[in-house]
């Protein structure tokens, strides 16, 4: 019984919720106890909504902490729900619930926490809807809402603009119907258009937000000059890459045990992680939200690896990851 509670690959729902709650509470407490330090470490950015999120976090720290807790739990539950509904693994596993929370704790609780967590939640919504886009039946509403979520992410963090621009490639791979592709592009552009229209109604230029986003994407964030890329966090990032590499090898070996529809979702997830990684490596505007998005994508696939190694090895691997996540704080 004790081994089952410690083995995240075989968690029951209530056990997963307990783990998620504990890690989420720890992340929020640690993040907001050192709020002044986090505000001082906020990277330079031109994201339109980020200053407002920073001001709210400073003015209302208790409310911000509560919202952050909700965002962490909602993001983890949304990603876990997608893995269960679409049967990404031959055996159901709730490991994503705990893994995604550990990823957020390790790489997301730095700088403008609210903006980073908002980006993570929007990514979870986008992925959840993109999974439905692989189905053969009409998926216009899923295509539209998924791209709305992707298009909203750059408003909170300008480093998200490049992945949002390249995201339609995923749409092209998941659907070959022209009307769905057109609907996807409209959804992608809608958030920036709405914000530009509001800015224009307030007396600003209608093109100012788009220019601001573009300049922010090409401006250095100062990530390497700050305290973010510490040795513990570099170890955490290295472990994330190692887990993804092992997960990919396991998937290649066991892919025939997964349904065809699930394999299409796996392909989309791997492309999403690859696109995000390429964008953040090549562009200077990389932020904590960038690494968190990569980690969240990995956490959806990693349960396959944890289920493969099973037992004591799986428990040790998870708690080593959790320990390093706590070490990064």
C-alpha cells in the first residue's frame, strides 16, 4: 500500500490530488514568501499584459498567491485529463498530475509568477483542444479555441510569440481541411486584434501592440545575467531533457501498443515540444515561462517512461526530480 502511494505511475485519483496539492502549496508559499526577490528578478519584456500582472502581484500578494494556486492545480488537472481521455498510454496513469506540478515548482516560480502561470494554463487549454483536432469528425470549435489560447500567450510573455506564429504548422499536420486551417489562423490572430482594438479605442495606435510584441520577441530578456540559471535549475533542465529522451525511446519501442489516434496525439506533442525548444534556443527573449512550457509538454509524455521503469526505480526517479525542484528555490 505504501509503495503504491509513493509510486506516481500507479496513483489513484485522490493520491494524485494529494501530491498535486502539496507541491502546488509548496510552490506558492516559496514563491510568495520571497516575493520582493522575485519582483526584482523579473526579466525585461515588452509583453502588453505583463506590467499589469506585476502590479497586481505586488499590490495584492494574498489574492495573487490564491490565484497562482488555482492556476497550478487547473493546469495540472487539465493536462492529466487530456492524457486519460485520449488514452496516451496503454495503461491509464495519473502521473502527469504530479510531474507537471514539480515542473512548475522547479522552473516556473521565478520573476513574474502570475504571468508565467497564466501562460502555462493557456498552454494546457491549447493542448487539451489540439488533442481533439486529431479526430476524424469536424473539429472547428476545438481548432478555433486552441488557437485563441495560443494567440493569447504572447500577451503575457513576449517569448511566446514565435511558437504562436509557428503553431499553425501543428494545425496543418493535425488537419488537412482548408476551412479548419482558416478558422485556426483567425483564432490565432483574434486575441492580438482585440487587444489592439482596445488600445486604439483608448487613444493609442492600433499597430502598437503588434510592434511591441515583435520587438519584445527580439529583445534580450537578460535571463543569463540574472539568478534564474543557477546550478540547481540547470540540473533540473538537464533532467527534463533526459526524461524526454528516455520517454521517446520507450515510445518508439512500444508505440504499437497505443491506438492510432493516440499516436497522432503523441506526434503532435513531440512536435510542440520540439518547436518550443527550437524557438527558445534561437531567440534572445527566453523567459522562465519558456522552460515551463517545454516541461509541461514533457510531463504529458513522461508517465510512459515512469510506468516502464516501475516500482522502486520509478519512485526514486520522481523524488529525485522533486528534490532538485526544491533545490532550485
